[in-house]
């Protein structure tokens, strides 16, 4: 169902994510936080909403982690081995000025913006990066959902931070530390994860708005189609159009055509 998904170390990473998510959630309900007080008073709306958000973030995590990020499954002449979206893409004529390179690892013809991931052992369309936290690549198919997951996760973390803080009444005593050590550790972990999630969300929204990828942004000088193009970003179509196509397009994109148009209009 999910070809090429690394199940070995991936199971450990996904188990760690799930354990941390629910472990911190349980810690917030075991200590005298706002959520615990509301639960004891029979006001269940916010506790149930918080648990639902945690569940939603975990489900999104597993979807992004396990789904096909956009694996290149065959050469352009093997149409019978690909799905309908890829058939429509292959049927479009690639501009003669654009040369498709063959991957040195899996020996498939790489569409433009694709890159071979040695961890996944696949070429990935519109490759962004291999994320060790989801143990999967972020590519053309799962990049939008990856950003949605980051946004939901950030909302959960910011809410959890406020809840954890509400249960911390600092006292300079060993007894207080013994009773609140788990909540204090949870709060510190939440702060760390909030900073990371914020940086990731902001950076990926910027990349989506400019229609570039982490790989292209970090390695422009090493990527032949960017090095040879006079346009600074041949795929940029403006912020609103970039975001619309990124989040709302339901098909794979033939980047060679867009690149050819930008190269033809380069000054």
C-alpha cells in the first residue's frame, strides 16, 4: 500500500512520536492544570477539544509519514506501470530544450526537480528533504499535508504550553520538585518542540509561497537546471498563484514546461 516506506527504524520513530504526544497529554491531566480543573468540574468541552486536536495531529503525522511522497516509479516510455496522473503528465510533450537526466542509483529518468533519496532508495518528485522525524521524504505529494501537520501540531503545542504553565506554581522545596518533575519536564519539552515547529512552519510556508524547495534553496549552486537558468527562480509564478497551486492542485505538475517558459522569458 505504501511502497518504499522504511519500516525498521521508522517504527521506532513513529512509536516515539506517539508515545511523546500521548505521554505529555496524560501528564497535563495528571497535574492540577486548567484542563484537570475543568474536567473535575464537569466542564468537558475544552478537555475534549484538546484531546481531539492531539488525536488529529497524530493521525496527520501517520498519514504524512506513511504516504507516497511522490516516488518516480518508471521511465516515461513505460506508461502501463504508472497511474492516471502520471499518464496525463507523460503525455505532455517535454520541451526539446530540457534534458531529462537518468538517476545514477535507480537508473530511472528523473523528472525536473526530482532527486534520489538514499534513505528511501527512491527518486522523489519535487524533492524537498528527507525528514528523520517522520522517517519519510517530503515531496510533491505529501508536502502540503506536511505543512498542515506542522500547523496543527503548533496549535496543540501552544495550547499545551499554556496548560502546563497553569499547573506550575514554583516553590523552592524538594517536595514540590518531586511532585511536579513530570509536568516541568513536559513543559520544557513543549517549549523546545514549539520553537522547532514554529521555525519549520515559517520556513516551509516561505518555500511554498516562492515555489521552491529546501533542496533547491540550500543547493542551488549544485543543481544544473538552476545554475544554467538566467531567471533566479524559474518556477515562481507569484505568491498567491504559488500557494494556490501548492495547496489546491490535485495532480502532478510537468515542471519542464514551466521551466521552459521561464527560460524563454528570461532577460
